[in-house]
């Protein structure tokens, strides 16, 4: 085997290993939807989750106003939520909320949080709050909501 | 993190500049935007061209209590040697639920998609100017509405409704009768739109507006406006189609029907060119020149618009636009370059 072929095989092998590792990593980045412990919701259809995150549904069934806690830009879980729930990139997302405020559909945009810990902690103390955290950051105190009947660990879960 | 520390952090988040005060004990909070633009015009005809400062518009959203909201909008516009300050919108709203929100004040009339979606927010719209039928100062439709509105979502459906009663337009067709209804005949509006959650970016809707326009010297006129729109705004595509039909039935004379439509399309370029969005628009207005409400101020109009929008890495955009118009059968050309922006005041998402 020539040196050139050997080098090429090593490169291909390294690439395949890296791709497999990346794939495995992305498979573990499911995002859990977490609500305030007193919010009486266990399961949300994905369409309804979209309406809540897009500010089209602003009240829970018990009449309390929804407070959306949104991870600040550059977090992987925010990118996943923007892609799956909003179908937007960062620029579209910014324009979307400015437009909603301009049309007087909402009084304010989502509240920014700067870490999973902050999201997980605040959602337990702000009545009506909803947020998202990587599934690995869910704590025993977190009230995780099923999406279309599925938990983050289930096959077919929408936010993976 | 201890419970007391969490509570303190929560209070800071809710009281901070991006807080919506969605717990009543945090008190009123205000969040807003400043919209503005500057424009260069090169046009046929005798109208002034060159550089102009466009409207500067201050927009504030205040949460007074968990269910009580206030929206205000004030514009600063150059007119005849000085700047005029106008109250564009002032809306006090009580949210009973997602299905029922009741408000009073001065609104953008929800009889046109473009009129409510963009209006003074030039940075939000894809082109330099609004379509002629809904442009600033037009009398083709009543762009503002003073009165009371109810709105909400019908159950778990994707249908959003609005209904309102108000003063209607003034005798000259342009104003919104902020000081009361001159002919004691209220205007009524109903509109609805559908935005399926499974089809993000798509919206279809329409509205109906009924009024009796006060006597401007030629007798009062019954007015009926209906409109319909379809929108796709997701990813690289921005498509808007709208049709507006206006029927005026004067006490002394035959009914007069006028109509307008526009088709607007923009496509954001892929990859490294994603800040660039070329766009085109075709628009047309067909009016009865004897219409007593328009009073000859709304022309038969056709235009083809072609332009390009460049989004800066901020809520700011540059737009260059060529417009070929036919106004009262006279052709004219115009070229515009506009810089527009939206400055958030008090928080970001």
C-alpha cells in the first residue's frame, strides 16, 4: 500500500469517526420543555407549544399569564428551538418579536436567561413560566412537559 | 441555588429592562422601539426630491398590571417648514383570556394586512414605501380607527378574530374623527385571519368595514369596504397579496365602486448573500373619479416596483427601489434609496 493511499485511508477513517461522534453527540442534545411546578399541564401538542412560544397563546388554562424564558443567543438548545419551534434564524426571530410588539400583540418579548441553571431555577419561582433546557440539565424539581405524549427520552420526541 | 436567592433573581429578571411584569407585584413596566428612516429621492415631475428625513416614530408597550396593557405610538413628521407631532395609536387593553381581549383607543384599522402589519414601522416592511392604497395620508381606506375593539383566538383553532365599533372617517376621508363622531353613525369592523401552526409563515384573512361618512357638502355617503389577503413569510420567501374593495353609496346619486390590489414578493438570497433580498411589487388602484369621499384625491394608479433590501447586522436596513407609476394616465419614474432602523428601548429577546 502506498503512503498516499495509507494517508487517505487514515483521513477517511478519522472523518468517519468524527462524524459518528458528532452524530452521537447531537443525538444526546434533546431539549426538555419545563414549566412552573404549579402549572397544570403534563402534555402539549406540538402545535400548541408553537403557539405558546410564538406568543399566540398567552394564558394557561388556569388563567395565569405565560412567561417565556428564552436562552440567550449562541446556546445549542436555543438554536434547536429556533429551528424546530419557530422555523427561524436569529435575524428572523428578532424581527418576529419586534413585529409582534409593534402590532401590539404582546407587551414584551421573552425574558432572556443566560444559562441552563438560570432557566431551570427561575422557571420554578416565576408562576406561569415556561422554558427549555438540555435534557441532561433537568433536575428532580423540574416539571417536564410531554410533547405529543412523548418525553425527551422517548423515540420520536420532537425537540432532539 | 437557595430558594431565597432564586426568588431574588426572579424579581430582578421581571423588574429588569426586558421584564414584562407578568406578576402584578412588580408594578408597571415599559418596553418600546424607535422607528425611523432617511430617504433620497430622484423623481420626475415638480415635487421636491433629494434628501429627506422620514418619520421618526416612538412606540411604547406598557404592562400596567398582569392583564392591563397600554400601547402608544407618536410620530414626528416634517411638514411645510416644521415638524408635526401626531398621536398615531393609543390603546388601553384588558386581556380576559386568549379568546377575549377588549381595548379602547386609536388603532390601525384592521381592514388591510399591510396597514396593521407594518404601517409606520418601515424597517419591518420589505419595500421603501407602502402600497399606494394604504400609504400615509391616503383616503382610499380609513387607516386609523378611534373606538373600541374585541379580539381573540377562537377556541383551539388557528382563527384570530377582531371586531370593533368606532367613529369612522371624517368628512374629508382622511382623518379618524378623534374628537367624536360628527354624524352619530358608528363605523363597524369585523376581521379574521387564519395562521395554521402546522404551516408556519402562512396567513390568510379578510375584513368588512361599514360606516356612514359625514356630509362634506355633497351629502352623506354609506361606505362598505371589504378586503382579503394571503401571506407567506418564512425563511427566504416574503409574499403578500391583498385585495380591497370600496363601495360608496351617496344619498344623492348612484353607488360608486373602487378597488385596489397589490402583489409583493421578495426572496432572500442564499449563503454569503443572505443579507440581500431583491423584491418586486405590482399594484393597481381603480377608482370612480366622481367618488364624493375621495374627492379626486385618490387617482387611478398602476405601479411596478423593483428593489433590493440589504439588512445590516442589526435592526437596520438599506433599500434601493425603482418605481414606474401611472397616475391619472400620466407615466412617471422615481428612484429611492432609504435607510431605516428600529432601536429597541428596554430589553431584547
